[in-house]
């Protein structure tokens, strides 16, 4: 590895050690390198010069294959666990969570300075048996509990989550896909997004789907309308993932750039999340890269595997490396497109490196003086039939806080099933919520948030806040 490559890798690694440092480094590289005669020699380094990431799906059981990891570590600066963060992998039995394989991938990514995309929290497919057999309120609560638990486990380590995957039907109806989750009510998607935001306030929250590349397709339009509606109503959504599995039945559409820019115009990032192209058509690969570079808020591309033999549809040889790990013509086309760069019409938003892995998102930036000025608390609710998520915002008074306690009386029949960023004294009745180690100190006028999920009805809670 050359000095220069090492320096670039180190800069990508900086995204793990500091939000501002990472963003500044990426921005600086964009400025310094744009138009430079020095062409980057790897996909990740070249994408970073454009303020973007270039990622791949990774399978935990291949991390012991050195041919695989050599390419992974050299070429990519973002990884998406291919199956290891899915519902059947992380919650094989209800309320028994298994993060071993996902953690291995996250650890590998961190050791290499790569970011991680989380895939996926709520999906009709790859549900464990216990969930497949559930319906109604029980399923809704189980799904929300899953979202909360998994997003909490990976808080600070996952830059963006595919919160909900593939919720729309194929064909010309623009309807939701029928599934056990959909049958819990149309609002299951927004409930999942709110739970994810409460659990990991700093992760980018994405809706992810396939066959949404062609702007004129009913499915694309339906997803667009949902995102537009979410933005208008304040449902927390930050990005749209286009899987972009392309083949002769789903070819690269000439209006792909229109699709990217139309979603971006709604005020969300756009990420190409699972790119693979039958036969690895180099022209289509190049077009996809050029289209992403032309849209400022298209901030990253992930290919769905490294070598053809790693692909879920290996016989179609859709990836950038052949079975022996050699670069294919499509690789050269992608690298060249990244290096040539299309100048975006507005400055690129370098959104991926937003989350340091170790710092809790709500830690105040400065140490406040000993608190005497009190605190206030407000509660907001996301309710559904039979349950709710409460998000409580604690704001320090003029003196800041060293610690805080929020007291609330739950309505009769309401019971807390889990909570985050707080320690609670009880699960029902009058409950004292106290700070945990990392969020007790709040500077004057600053805020922190904690939350809890409950069964029953949560309306009518009035929080009082006491500072110490
Ligand atoms: O189907 C392609 C992708 C479509 N979008 C969502 C992605 O999550 C999806 O990925 C694929 C994985 O690439 C496959 O590896 O999802 C498949 C399952 O829906 C994955 O296949 C599964 C097999 O079906 C299982 O039999 C196998 O145990 O992979 C599992 C782990 O190897």
C-alpha cells in the first residue's frame, strides 16, 4: 500500500473517531483532489474524493477467507452485513438476541476504518419462525421491540439503517405488499421508523426497496409518495435506499438520475444499497456511478458482494470481481467514472460519517457548573393499538445538571416493557426515571432524551423533572 493510500484510509478511519474530523477530512479531500491529476486506485478512496462511500455486502463466514478480505480491505470503505443483521439472525427466539456474527462484521469494519450500513430491522422476509406465526398487536409489539433492541445494540456503530425493507408490492398497483406486518395496520412503517429514531437518534434511517429504479414505475411512485408524506408529517426518515438489482427484466433505466434527484428533492439522502447487474454490464455500471455523482444527496453506493462467487445470483456473474478475485471490465468502468467525477450542481453532503462509535449521542459537549437551576421534561408519544413508545426530552435550566430524575405516573393498565438511556424504578404506576452514567450532565439550556416502550395506552402522562 502506498503512503498516499495509507493516508486516505486513515482519513476514512477518522470518521470513527470524530464527527467533525471525519466530515472535514472528506470535504477537504473533495476540494483538494477534484480535478487533480492523481487518480485514486481503489473504489473507496476514489468515492471518498467525491464525498461518498463505496461499500459492499459482507458475509461473516467469509471473513476467514484471505482472498476475500484482501479485496474487501483494499477496495471498500463501507460494509453491509448481507444476512447477519436480519430478524432471523438477530432474534432467533423471541427476546433472545444473537449478535455474534453481526458483531464480527462490525468489528472487522471498525478495525479497517470502514462504516457500517445496518440491514434490516423490519421486513416480511427472513422472519424467524416465532414471528412468522404472529399477527395483530402481539406482532406489532414484537416488531417494535425488535427494532428497539437491535438499533440500541448497534447504537453509534451503524451509520445508516434500512429500517424497513421491501414493503411495497410489485406491479402496477402502487399498493403495499401484503404481509403479516402490513396486516397490523398501514402505520407499521412509521411506527418502526419512530422506534428506530428513539433507539439510535444519530443513525440515518432509510426505507429500502427494489424495482424502484425506473421513475415511471408505480412502485417507485408509491415509495416517493410515502416518503413525501413522512417528510410532511414529521415521521423521522433520512434516506431512501435503491437496491438496484439490475438484469434484462429490470434494466438500467434512462431516467435513473431523475429517480435519484426526485427522491433527493424531498430532503432525504439517496443511497444505492445492493447494486449488482447481470453480466456486469460495464456501461450500466458506469451510468449508475455517473448518475449518483450527479446528484449531491446520492451519498454512497454499495455492491451486493465482492466476487461473482459471493453473489446471491452467482450464475449471472453480476459483480465487479470474478471468482478468482480479478477485476472485471465493470470494475475499471466504475473506478474510472468515480475518478472522472461529475461535478454536482450543489455541494455534496457528506452524511455518512455522522456517528462516532463510542460516544453516546446525547452527551453534552461541555461540563456544566453544579446544577441548581432545575430542569424541565416533555414527553412525546408514538401510539398504536395496544402499545406506545414514549420519548422524553430533559432540558437543563440555567445552571445545568449533574444528574436528573423525571417522575411520571403511567395511566392505569400501561406497563413498561423496555427503556433506553435511563434507569427506572418501576414498570407501572408512578415511575422515577433517572439518568445513566453518560447523560446526567447537561449544560445550561441543553437537552438529552430517553425513552421507553409500553403496552396499554400511554396518553396523559405529565413529567416533572428534578435536577441534582
Ligand atoms: O435477494 C437479494 C437481496 C434482496 N434485497 C434484500 C437483501 O437482503 C437480499 O439479500 C439476500 C442475500 O444476498 C442472500 O444471501 O437475501 C437472501 C434471503 O432473502 C439471502 O439468501 C439466504 C438464503 O435464502 C438462505 O437459505 C441462507 O441460509 O442466505 C442465507 C444465508 O446464506
